[in-house]
């Protein structure tokens, strides 16, 4: 029998699993949609058991796929949405639904941390998305749950626990909690103690560590052998970087999914960035990455489809945008539908069209949304360049990499070569590569990249268009300071009623 590894990505909107052979070919793919609960404004939660059930269903689908008839599954690993808080009690039962990365209820807890420790903690900005703020919210608002809390973990860690009965967290996700010391690679329990945190920390392991095997009962249920090895994996962005071959200093990734990310690799483990640029651990040992985040990137395009173009698919909306021109005939869009992370770190800012008039067409609106998303990501690139980083080539993955028009738009706005992947599976491919390396199929992650990753077309920036976009970008930069008080006031009025 030929061998495959599985990469399972626990996303926000879905769980995706792929089976990959030793040549790096994707043999089969499975996907399960997920529910999200928004019980109150700013709340965003999911049921962790739904993640597990979806992941198990995906594995079962892969095993039953006709293309898998000649293959045996030897190992698997996970990638997952970052920051989300999962709490278990002493008998390892869930205490509540998970509080997700895009949940903004913990603004008061952010203020408490900033007042005591400053705007940056352990190399990262203090923002609602990070796990420490969620822990403190539970401590303050749900004392019964806090009293019973025995261990916390992040989304993919819970699914891995359900697969193996082993509890741990790897460094890339650990670094996204505001509780990991980037120098010692250990939990900074002193930071937690500043706010009355008790000792509920999971064991830390490298991304490539073998943490166990699928339990015998689950293996029987899924139709697997009982010796399937399980490896720790990584946060979705760390795994996305592995799956795109972005693992060395200054190599840069742009990923546009529900959120949007610009990620650039760093060798300095304890470097602090500013302007709400994050510093997280890479899945590759002894590497970190600097990252900027747009909270509603692809989500802005989904909103446009849902509310303005319900009868068009995403490809048709992008084709429509191509019928307009750079600058969308004087229309700007700020993609702050869920607040914003980089550079503003403002949970209360909201999106807007600026310059809308009766002359604007559907094509202008579609292009303005794509340009606004890309301008927001350009904010991160501009700040990273200010720190001295040389960003001249960027690997593109995610929804923003599915369109030649949008890839060229990124090249023109970013003023960098945009490199596509011939077959982009995103974080699930990175997770599969971690499993392949963990099993000893390759001597290094770089060797795995050489075998698994094939690059496609490269999109070069047009100097004239970049200069034109720079004029609109300077106006775009004024949208946040000019609208933040207005949108905050609107949000407050809405909450009152």
C-alpha cells in the first residue's frame, strides 16, 4: 500500500482535510462547514465539539474516497484558527463554547493589561483578539467557570486532544496568547499572576513533535489503523507559511481568507514591532514572523456578495471589478466591518464607502472593496518596510490568490512581485508537510518544500499604476482618523437600543 499523510485545518468557517502522498500530490480533499454564534454585539463563539465532529467526518470522507483505495494513512497534523479560548475542567470536559479570535468583548480587559504592563506585552500589542484578554473576561464575568477551569487551549489543540487524549500546545499558537516568553520559550506565569491567573497552562511542544497516536476507539470509528501518528502542528498562519514555502528571513506571505494577513519571517526571537504588528513563533524552530492583520479581508467581499450581489459568485464579482479603473472612479472602501487590527487596533471602528455618488456603478463598488482590502494589507507592508525589512517578493495564498486580476492588483499596490502557487491548499498543506517531516519522509522542512511546493505565475508591479494607487492610498489613510469617532458613536447608539 502507498502512504499518505493528512493535514487538517480547523478554520473559522469550515474544517478542511487533505490527503497528500510522498510526492506532494493531493490525493483527496474533504470539507465540513461550521456554525458561528453571535449572541451579543461583538461576541463570536463556536462549539469545540463541532470542530472535532467536523474533523472526524472529514477523515472518514477521505478514507472512503475512491482515490484513497490504494493508500494507507500513516500520520496527520493540524493547523487552526489562532487565539480562540477553549476551557476544560478537571475531568477534561468543556466548560463553555470557545471565544474566537474575532470576538471583541474584552476591551475592558485590554485596558487593565495596558494600565499595568503597557501597550506591548512579551513582544505583542495588547488587543481583544489575544487569549489572555479572553481568560481575564471569563475570570471577571463567569466566576463559576473560572473556578472550575483546569486547563486552557486553542482550537486545533482541542481537536488534537480529542484525537489522542493528550493535552499540549505548540509554540506558534502559544506565542499568540500574550503569555509565552519569546526568549525562554516557556509560559510567562509572572504575566498571568499580575492578573490573578491560576496555573492552567498546557504543556508546550514544538510544531513537529509527535504527541501520540489516534486513540484505538477513534481509529476503529474512522476505519484507520491504530498506529496513525499525530504531530502537534501549528497556528493557521504558521502552517500557511510552511505550505507556501515561506520559512527564511525576509520571505513574505500574503494570505487573504476571512481575515487577511501579511507575514514576514524573522530570525530575532525577542523583537518587538509597533503599529500593532505581531511577533509570533514560526512552525519552523528558531524562526519567528512579523505579522499584520486585516480582520475583515475576504469577509468584506463576502459581505458585498451577500448584500449587494447575491446572484453573483465571487469570480463574477471580481470580473465586475476589473471593468472599473484604478481608484474606482474616486470611490474608497475601508474594510473595518469587524474593527481593525493593524495598524489601528480599534475594536470600535467600522467600515465605510467614501466618495460615493450617483455616478458610481456596481463595478466601481466591487473594485473599491477589493482595493480597500488590499490598501489595508498594504498598511502592514508599509510598516514592515519602515523597520528595514526588504519586501520585494510576496507569496500569495487564499481567496485573494484565486484571481489573476486580484494578484496583479496586489502587485501594483504593494509594489512587489506577487508569486502564486500552482496548487494552493493553504494551512492544511503546511500541516500535512509537518506530518510528512515528522514521519521522517524528509530530512528537513525545506526538503519537504522542494518536493511538495510548485510555484506558478509571478505578477510584476506596474510602476505607473502603483504611483496612481499611491495617490488614492494617501487618501485612504485619512479615512480612519476622520471616521473613528463617528463610527464609535454609531456603535454606542446601536448598543443602547
